C-alpha cells in the first residue's frame, strides 16, 4: 500500500513532468528540425517533420520525467515509511 507521502511525491513529480513536457518537446523539435535542415541543406517534407516531432516527444517524455523525479528527490527527499 502506498502511503500519503509517497503518493504526494509521485503526484507532484508527474505534475511537474506534464508542465515541462510541452515546452521542452517544442524546443527539442525546433532544434532537431533546424539541425536536420542544415545538415541536408534543404527544407524538410511533412513526413520528415512529423518524424522529428515524434522523436522529440519521446525524448522529452523521458527527460522531463527523470528530471521531475530527480528534482523532487533533491528538494524534498523521498518520504520514509512509518
């Protein structure tokens, strides 16, 4: 059974991850599209842009989730069992 302290830790970590997801995913997507356009020296077609968006969203989900849990652990610590 998860106690209130652990539930609070998980919930606040997930809220922080969701709040960070959209701006981080957008930033990663813009950087990856620009990098690929420079590398290929042409504009990307719609399929390539959508592929970069899927890639950016996946990477952003992993990064912001790890960051949110690490941030909460650093600031609040993991609640102890009592």
